[in-house]
C-alpha cells in the first residue's frame, strides 16, 4: 500500500549489523510492506526502493494512504 508522510519521521536502516537513524521528510511517498519479522513494534517500509524499519506507533498519526504513486 502507498502512503505519504504528513510530517517528518525517523526510520531505521540496517547496514553491516548496525542501525542507522535516517530522517524522511514530510510529503515522502512510501510503501508499507508489513510487520518486521523479529520485532512487532516495527513496520517494514520501502522508501525509494530501500528497506527501512519504523515504529508502528510513529506511523499511526503521521501518514495518509494514497491510491496511486
């Protein structure tokens, strides 16, 4: 499903077994893939063809569903 951030949000990238916090600006369109495998607090997102994790609670009020990308 395609969503647009209505406010900036911090997401986590995973590189070389390290977590890196990345800021995603308001207006960014993302695909919400689903729950992260190892931790139910996170959702897996696809932002510009790159995978990220975001807290599900952060997304509850900060995104709006859109029909087309």
